[in-house]
C-alpha cells in the first residue's frame, strides 16, 4: 500500500488489473495524454502510483456518464497537473453525483472485477450490511455509485457498527442539507417555467456537491485538530496520574 507521497510501486500489468482495464487500454490512454507517464525504474521498467489508479477511476466514471474520449480529454486537460490521488477521488465523487442511482445485477466474478480485488464471503457480508450489495441465488445486486466507496471501507480499521453509525449520520445530515438547499432553490425558481427549473438544477448540482465536499473536509480537519489539541501529551498524562 502506498500514500500520495510515496514512490510509485505498480507495474503496468498490476495497474491494469487493479483498475479493471487491459494493458493495451492503459498504453492507449498514455499516448492520448489521459494518463501521465510512469516513473522509469531499474531496467527501464515503468512504475505507476495511486494517482494513475485514481485517474483511471475518474476516466471510467466519465465514460459511465456518456462522455466521449475527446470530451474526457478536454475535461482532464482543465484539471491542475499536480492533483493527488485524493484530489482525483473528490473529482470522481463529484462526477458520480451527476448521475441517477444505478442498481445492477452481476455475477460474483463481475462483482470482483468491479471491486478491483478478490472478495471473500466476509467482505461481501460487510458490503451487504453497508447497503452496497444484495446477494441472492449466486447473483448480486450492486449500487454502482457506492461500490468503490464500500470496497475502500473494507480496509478501514473501524468496526462494522462504527461504519454503519457513520453512514446513518451522513445520510441524515445530507438529507437535512439537501432539504434546506432545495427550499432555497424553490424560492428562486417559484415563478419560472419547468425548463428553467431543470436547467438551474443541472447547473447547480455539481457546484453544490463540490461545495459540500470542501466544507465537510475543512470541518472534519478542524474537528480532528481540536480533538488532538485537547488530548494531553503522553508524558504529561502519566505525570498527572502519578502526582
């Protein structure tokens, strides 16, 4: 596992397998400028990092939205060149929010291909508890918009109860925010025709989602900073306990 600051560690074959595409596709994207070049290591072997994997996931999401390769190329050209894997994941989340909820029925093999990894029975049970997967008769109904997030949560060192509680809190607060924003927009378009309402909604949705992501990230950083500042230093807590 790597972080955004660590050296790339994936070969082109490993990158293609993790992203669920072919090596030929990775090379093609590279020639089109959709992927930055790999870092050349010993024996002139190219190595790829998390940014490449995140960019492939973003390209896949843009394709799901029906964008042509030329449109995807223009979209990516507008992004800052130094985006981290985390930044690209945020862009993908914003793009995914444009689409309606999509529930698909797939086989176990296709589920694992979409997940980008092998899934044990316990993994599938956790995904089902999160509402991402529903299994019946060797077929799986998946929420495509939540699958990648659910798979990432499999590696988070939190209990299932904590993850479900966090999911409930996010849903409740998101619905409350959506309701308030909806009321504001309704006030703005009350006298307009239906076409104007749809146009405004389509224009505002990605902006609102990006704003929510940004404000949530900042709020979470502030909460964590306050929590860490309030914790006593290791030495001080021990000294206080022995006094």
